[in-house]
C-alpha cells in the first residue's frame, strides 16, 4: 500500500500494520457473512459464532492502535505518511464498528428465534440489503489496499443505493404496521436489523472517504458528490 521510503524498516512497519488492517477486515467480513447466514436460516449456531469473533475483532483493534501509536511516536511522520497512519487508525475503528453491527444482528436473530416468531418474518429484503452492504465493505477494503480514489468514489455512490433500500424498507414496514397492528413487534425487530445493515454501508463509505483523504489530502466528509468528484480529479 504505502510508497517506498529511505528507511526500509519504516516501509516494513507500514506494510505490517497495513496487512493487519486487511486481516481485521477479513475477520469482520466473516462476521457479516455469518450474521447474514444466521438471518437467512435462523441459525443460533451462526449467531453465536458472530459473537465469538467479536472478541478477536476488539483485540485486534487495540493491537493495531498500539502499533500505530508506536510508529507515530518513533518515526514522527509528516504529510501523506501521517495521513495514511491516521486513515489506518480510523479504518480500524470503522471495521470494529462494522463488527459491532454484525453482532447486533446476531443478537437480534437469537432473540427472534427464542421468541418463536422467526419463520413468520419476511427477511428476503434484509438479506438483499445485507449482501449489498457486505459487497460494499469488500470493495472498500480492496480500494484501501490500492489507495484507489476512483474506486472510492464508486463506493460512495453505491452507499446511496443501500440508503435507498433502507428508506424503501422503512416505508414498507410502516405500511405493514398501519394495516395490521399485530405486526408492530415483528416489524420493529426488522427495522432494528435493517438499521444495522444500513450502518455497515455507512462504515464502508467512511473508508472510501479516508482513501481520498490519504491520496488527495482532502477531507470530503459532508461534501456533495459533485464536490467529491472535483476533489478527486
């Protein structure tokens, strides 16, 4: 990921911490896939695996932050190197939060199963959204590994699709609840799951914004898409 430096040791440290972030990303991806499987098959076993992985994700976040603090303290990087290290720290935090969302999904699935209402819930829309969010996170990690700003812009655009899916699903649930108040409890469970999925897309978007920050030195948070495309050109 990083450019070459005069100090081979610095390069080695940057490559090492970057590899750890990709490893963390893979671990979080496995959480999402297990959470989606748990949701699709109402599997308590898959839900439990998501929660077991959470401990490893939290531990890796702490380790990466410790390594970053050590590198910054010893190397005192400037310009792009400092932006890269800061972006790695923020990417790590976003990945940990994606893991939190996957864990929320797993816990809710277990709760739904225990309530006995699992098979009555229409979850096909949620599975579609979850697959979109998981795919977006994979694209964000690939783009971060290459520091690919064009891919980052595409990721920001695709997050809007996930937001639209969430808004449409939200409206559908409101209709269900208005037409049949007996669906309120189940619909609220689904809304909780949908929000967790939507947040996964948001974190992928955050990683896309960090890529632009590293390469272009521009903080594009809260920018319009037109402003973002202008900053990348």
